C-alpha cells in the first residue's frame, strides 16, 4: 500500500461518522480509533512469504466504462449493495436521474452500512458491479452522465 492510498484512507475515516477502522491484508494491518486520542494511528507492514502467494480477487469494471460518461468509484473497501435490504427495490437503476445527495448504494465495511450519496446531479448510465460483490478502494461502481 502506498502512502497516497494510506493518506486517502485516513482522510475518509476522519470525515466519516465511524469511530474505529480496522483493515488487514497480506501486507498491512491498519487500525484507526478516534476515541484513542493519546495513541497515534498505526500501520504495520508484515512480511509476505514469497513461496506462498495469496489469491487476490481482482474486481474489474465492465468494458463499457471506457465509453463516454464519468465514473463514481468506491470510497472504501467493503461489500456493494444496491438496496437497503434483500426484499427492497434498488436505490437506483440504469436510466434513473438522481439529485445531489441521493443515496446510490450501500458499502458494508466491518458490519457498518455506509450509504454512498451522489455528489452531483446525474443520470445512471450503467451499474458496474453486482449486488453483494466485494469492492476495493476506487473500484468503479457506476457510470454516470452529469446533468
């Protein structure tokens, strides 16, 4: 994980309502706690054994995302959900026109449901991930056209 990505994660955490963030992969473990004012945030690099590489699931956007339109990407690592519950209709569908501040989806991270809201008025051109799919930081979620 590079320093730029780490800074972005810390910035997103600082601006969120969450009090604790813990993330771990094969290379890093990050634990951030807003309530622990005396203890600084920590990032620990752990060695990765060369002889036993771990399988990494790569999430790719559909090829159409290279055509016209802007991308809305995931602000965090988590699980993408199109609706508030399995029996509810999705927040948005292809062709919907959404207003700034309207909920687009939910990203579940560490059992916390984080609503992703539109940062501008737009039309949904494509939904690039499947419901229940794990996403990484900056994974393209929606292709949109600004209105």
